[in-house]
C-alpha cells in the first residue's frame, strides 16, 4: 500500500496526529520561552502562543480523532442498514473496505 | 466546526499580536482574555459539534437495531433431516445471488429468501464468509477447543 492510498483512507486520523503533535510542540516551545524570561510582560506572548494555541491544537486534534471514529461508525451502520433493507435478489454483499 | 475553529484561531492570534505589541498590564490582560475566549469558543464549539454527531450516530444505531429486531426471521428450509434441525453455526445460509454466506440469525439476511447449505457447498460456490456475523469465527473457536 503506497503513501497516497494510506493518506486517502486515513487522512482524518493523520490530520488528528499532525494537529496533536503541533499542539505538543507549541506547548513545549511556550514552556521554553517562559522559562527563559524573568518578566511577566515578556512571558505573556509565550503563554498565549505556546500555552493557549497549544491547547487549541490539542483540542482540535482530539476532535478530529473522535470525529474520524464517529464517521467510521456511521459508515458501517449505513452499510448494515442498506444491506438489511436491500431485497434478497441482486442484493449487495457487505464489503470489507471499511472494516478496521 | 470549521467556522468555530477559525474564529477561535483568529481570536488567539489577535490576542498574541496585541500582547506582543505592548507591555502595559491592562492591554496584556485584555490580550489574554481575547486569547482565552478564543480557546473557550473553540472547545465549546467542538464539544457541541461532537455531541451532535454522536446523537446522529446513536439515532442511526437505534434505527438499525430496532429494524433488525422487528425484521422477519430468515426463511430457512430444513437442513439434513425431514423434521428439520434448529439453526446452528454449522447451518449457513445464502442465496444464489449472494457472494457471501451468513449465519441464519445474521441481520443482513433477515427477511430474505435464503437457503441453508453446508460450508463446503458455499466454498465450492466461491462464497466468502460474511464480515458482519462472521460465521467462520465460531468454527475457528470450536476447532481450537476441540484440538486444545
């Protein structure tokens, strides 16, 4: 399986991971910036850009991850419902493309 | 969701820019409030959005479960003997148009005209096991218990 296929199937989870990683990096950079400054006025930009922006990115990553789970669940449920409601003759069979 | 996150991001960036441009305590306090407000707006928006999606998934799940509970049981002809045999895992059902075989109680065959056939016959016909009821899973367990 090449990278493009992986990206197409798992783009939502990849986006979640990238966002969470960016959030962690922002928090760490914020901590480093605050640690190197003794003045509160100089620390505040780091608190905002590191701490608050980091929390924002972590929250966004968690939302993307949960959203991907819900999306998978939704697709499987739709497939089950369609299979159940389809007539016996010429009915589609369940596919394994969504099974993880 | 995109809109809420965009608004939150803009507020955080605005707070950062205001904070970086001044050393005045009141302005710094304002900047921190703007940035914190952006974070709160984003988190609240994401939570509301996730709960909305969760509610939709729950509604669909209920629809699927209630539908399968009220569906007519599959019409499984007698298999093996004249008086018939209760459906077990060894009795697998399918129809000529299907490319997979199922357990008799699988919700994907509920209400459909299916026939019970042996596993060997299904395999000879080139059918694969259903990925929802997984008829092979029980057989694998039974095989493991028999050998172990």
